[in-house]
C-alpha cells in the first residue's frame, strides 16, 4: 500500500443549512444532525535509476547506439579513459555507422576499424569525422576505439549503427568474352562465356559466397583460342583463330604445328569465309610452293563481281639464268559501282569480302536484252542501320524504287519491270559508331518477261475476288470465308512492283466459339470455363440487389454442323424489382382480360361489361411501380344502361295491358250476357 495520511474532521454547530453543499463531504445529514467528513490523501514517489554507459561493450544486434562512456561507469571519473566497442552482425552483412555527435579535444582519439580481413583496416578517425557522416564496412565486424589522456571533462560522441547486405564485387569480363551476372549478393551467380573461336579456361559459373567479406567461389576464367584444328558440323557463324604459340623451349627445338579445320554447313547452305587478319611468320610457315617450268604462261581471271587491278591477266616464266615471272600478280577487287551488260552477273559491296568503308556512294547499272527482265537474287544483305541499299526499276536514280533496305535481311528475290536496273549503295560518312560490317552479295540474271504475280491457290472453306482480270502490278485480292469459318491472316493482299505478293494468303478456320454475349447491366455474369466462349461454355447471370432477371439465368454455347456456334438463348436483362399489384377484382356484370392473381409493375388490366351494362370508370388501369406497386385508378363497375331500363318499363306496361284487357273484355262479355237475360 502506498504511504498516505488519514484525516477525520467532526463538526456540530456549523452544519450547512438547507440548500447548501459541502465539497468533499462523504455524508450529508439534516441541519439538526452532526456531520462527519473523511478525506484520504495518497502520495506516490517515482524513483528513476540512471544506468551509466559502459566503457567497453560487445554489440551483436542488427541496429543500435554507441555513445561515449558515462563518467560514473569508470573506476575513477578523474582519470584517463580507453574504451573499446566491438560490433558484430550476421555473415553477409556489413556495418553502416552514422555519426550523430562528436566533440573531442586534441588529447582524445577515436578510431573506427574494420575487422575480419587479413589485417585491421582503418575506416575513419577523429580528424576526418563530422556529424551526419556515414561510414560503411566491407565485413561484418567493426571496432570503435576511444582513448582520452585527460584527467576530467572527457569528450562526447554518439553513433547509430545498422546492418546492411554486403555483395561481391562485379566480376571482370575475360578478354575475348563476356560475363552475365544474376545477382552480386550472396547466392548470386556469374556466367562467363567466350566469343566464337575462343574457349573458357577455368570455371564458367561462379557463385557469390556468404562470408565475413562475400567473395566469388572461383576466380575469373580466361578465354583462350581453340585447339589446333577440328571438325565443325552444322556451321552457321563463328570464328577460327590461330592456336596458342608453342612455348619458348619447344620453339627453340624447332617443333612445328600443322592444324586442319573442317567446316560443314547444313545441307543446301554455303559457307562464306572472311579473313579478318592474316599474319604468318615465314620461319614457321611450313608450306610448299608449286613450281612452274620456263616458258609457262599463267592466265588470271576474277570471280563474278570482281574487277582485275594492279597487274596483267597473263604472266610468263622467263629468263633461264634467273627464272622469274615477267609481270606481277594481279589483284581482284570489288569496286564501288560499275556498268554490267552480261545476261548473268554479280554485284558485290565495295572491297568484298572485306568490310566496306564509310562515306561510300556507289551506283551499278545493269542492262540486258530489251525483251527481257532482270531477276535480282539478294543472297547476303548485312549492312549497318545507317547505310542504305536501294534498287531502282530503270536506268537512273529517278526510276521507280523496287525496294530500299537497311540493316540485315534474309535472302530474297526481286524482278524488274523492264530491261534495266540501277543499284545504289550509300554508307554514312559521319557514323561515329562505325563498326565493320559484312556487306551484300547480289546475283542477277535475265529472265523472260512476266508482268503478273504468281497465281495463288484457292483457300479451303473460302474464296477470293480480284480487282483486275489478270494479276498485274497493283492488283488486289480480297479473301472471304464461308459461314461458320473465320479468316486468319490478312484478308487483302496486293501484287507489288517486284511481282511478289504483299502477304501470304490467309486461311479459313472453323469458328469454335460463340461471340461474347456481353455484360448484364445492373448485374454480373460468371463464365465456365473462364477462357473464351468455346462450345460447351456456360454463362450464368445474377442481378444486383433491387433488380431481378428478365430472361434465362444461364445460357450455353452450342456447336452446329453448318454455320457458327450460337447461344442457347438471348442474354437476360436486370430490371428493377417491384412488388406486384394485386388483382382489384372482377366487377359485377363484367369481366377482365387475362385474369391473374397479381400483375407486375408496368402491366395493364382492361375491363369489360356484359351486354346491357355500361362501364363506369377507367377501361384500362396501369400497375404503377413502387414499394408496393399500385393501380393508377380504382377499378370500374358495370351499371345497367338507360336503354335497357326503358325497355324494361315498356315491357312491364305491355304485360299489364296484356293482362288487364282480357279481364275487361271478359267483364264486358259477362255484363252483356247478364243484361241480355235480365231483360
């Protein structure tokens, strides 16, 4: 129980008068009686115990505070201090320290060291430390060391630390290869690969290991040239490099290498060899030259697309004392432009098979017989995206453009509309990202004139209609499908200038699903199965609160042998839900149309009277929507018509006459007889 004071006060004559109150009174008596008041006063004392900051501490939490030691924690507050704080977090994490406060004198030192490596590493000291500074370690251990030579009034400092996830350093790409990294944090992997012609020497995959300082499981590999010789099957693209030279000791013994590579392309394909660099050491070139006798004539010719330069086409071995060739060997080069008149030929990019240079503007003109056409077979097209190859259907650059191409493209053909074709090639002179490119190789030949596109077969389950009687340039084919089938592809294709179709013919596939029945307003639908509206799909409908379905609550998609699938019924509607109007009753001497016990909101009810009665009130009444719904007018009633009442009166009079007249006649007859006999 808390300490307190209990006070009791007794009063007699000073009792309060009627209508007065006493604050704190526990009991109130009448004015003539004695009053007793009891007051309880409680006093609570709270004591705060100050825990001094220790001078040395080992911290292992993922976040915390490091502060300068409290003078009370040291053995003597008036003596030098030397404190060490060790922080250790989980493996794979580093320590991030933020300087909150630092105020030290020249006689004090404060250092932050990184531990866990081969040797402690200094991260910061008091000379390079300021408030707000952030210091990060590359290991999971940090030590803070504070030393003061002062006898009293030691400086103060405060740090906030927290753990952060460490990572491995980004691996270096091997020369002649590359690297792709999934993640540089522990558990991530680095995948190394080499360019064609090189192979990986070392581990192709390295994993970032979780340790005091995360590191890769293996060192970066090297990319070295492939072995001497080999058999490459299904070759598509690649590079062959000279093998690694023998060591100096082997080289001194005169050992030589003889390497053979066999390259095989897929059936129906050819290989194109591009010598990027050839530099052979004559001492190590163990080749045997072919010798020719004196007087031998050698005739040179260039392959199609090349032109002979720098030499003679015919050479002779002369001078029996010093046999030699009387001419230098010629050089065959692919030139920038030219005029071609042969019925068959080749157009090559400048300096083929070497890469062309930038700033080229080349024009080739091809002429064949007047009654022929030119078929261009573009077998290789691999130019940069800033360079342009243009085909003109005529003798100059103002002719109709057959096609204009940039970058790379698969093999294709084009046919001219006349006997002349002009080819222009332009390479960008200001391409700052200029890189070597393969170029292009075009074969041409003269063909018989054919100014129509090839006839296309009819599509199954459909038909086509042409805009022209013959398939000349510009003709348009329009495709349609039979009922129950849907067209897949372009329904319109055009005969282009090069006598090729703009697209492949479409196909007609049987429709296997119903059209979307649509959403229901003020309601929802559920589709089973959920994907599409295939045959067999069931759609169920529900309405929101206050609405009701008008129509079926579910429909299903049914297939048909002819025509497209259809729904079993129309989609319902969600209409406002109202209480019906009760039947107001059938009037006497009358009747209703379509007698029902109740009528929905919006329905009408018509009344009729039997013959001889007339309708008093509304002939048609409407059920007005509401909660509940009500008739817009009270029901009518049937009243006897006036013509019927008059006829009834006349009938009564006639009946009375019919009865009275015979009686009168009988009386007169009896009276006459009586008078006759009385006389």
